[in-house]
C-alpha cells in the first residue's frame, strides 16, 4: 500500500494518513476527563475523510471504551500500554500479553518492601491491598474503584497480571524508575505514564509494538499512521508511527523524538495536529 498522493519521494506533505493513533490522558483529555468540542470536531472531520482512529492508552479497556464511543472510533483499542488489544464494537480481545506470574509477584514484593503502593490487574479489573490517597488518585482518573484484597500474593498466586502499577509522589517515582528497570532488566518493560505512575509490563509490550500489530491486522503500512502523545510511555508510539506528534506539555525525551510539537491538551493540541497534519 502506498499512502502518497503523488509519485516520487514521499514527504509528509504528500502523505494521506489512514490511521490516527491517539493517546488518551494528557493528549485527548485533561484532568477534567472531558473531550473538548474542537477536538471532537477535528476527529469527526478526519473520519469523514476516511482516516480511522485508534486509542492507544495505558487505561483498562473499560476505562477507555466510553471515549472510543464518544469519538465514534471503530478501530481496535490498544490498552494497558499495549498489553491488550480489544475491539470496541464486539469486546473481542484481539491479543493479550500479560506479565508472567513470577515477575508480577516479584515486582509487587519489591515495591511493597520499598514502601510503594502497588496495583495488579487481571480480567479488566484492578486489585489493591488497601485504599489510600494513591489508589484514590488512580480511581478518580479511571472512574472506577479497585477490588480490595487481603493479599495480592494470594490473589495472584496462580495468575498472570496484565500489568502492575506502582504509585507514589512524582519525585519518588522518578527516582524509583531506574532502580526497577535495573532490577528487572530483561524480565519486564518499565515505563511512566502520569508522573505519579510507574507501570510494569511484559518485556515484549509497548505502545509502538502494539500499534504495529494493529496496523498489520488492518492492512496498513506504518508510513500511513499519525500518532499523538504526551508522556514517557508514548515514546515507542511516536517512534513506530510514520509521523509522530508530541504535545508541548510532554517531557523533553518525547519532544526530542517527535516530528512536530503542538499545544497542550488545554489548548486543543490534538485538534491543531489534525488540522495541520491530517486533514486534506
């Protein structure tokens, strides 16, 4: 498949995008968790021009689905940082790549011993040993409460976990991330989504790898894909896409790999990106 509108060497100005891969929190929505009118209009216009839309998020499927429906997106939802790919129309799980049981439990043990709040995920639910200000922060963003269990170790004794999330104050999480990466090297992929969230997944999982999987299933080349994101976990996403766009609220590491930078979510950056780089 050729996405170019004319013959000759392909430059972005000649490309006709086929898929728009959109991060959710910090990109499509801010802390108010609302899709803004200009963003809704821009996504609708892109769909009218034949561009499919795909949410690419760290959220659980249930927490992402209402936004896919509000945006009228029918491409698969990449959720859990790429650990699960689900059809928003049928709820079919196209692919699930969980964190192996032994690794999930080792991560939970270490983080708990180091004094961090830990959450483990399975079957589109999440589990904690106690509710506190960190679980409350997550619940406010996800719009769903955790299942409180006496012991994560016992609850997940024989089960893999879709992912583990470690939550604390941003400065403490920033310092802990390199330590956790060293501890689990080839056993897990460690990334940050919100400044307060450290996420641990199967080592083969990230947003970029999942986007390649979806594009392949849809019969699209990656040159046909535009991706927009705002945080550390979006770096693989922007690297994988034919054209990667960062919000100007993104950390320097993400802006450095983006081909373009647009205003932050409070200034309708996604709409700006679509109007400038997607619409014909």
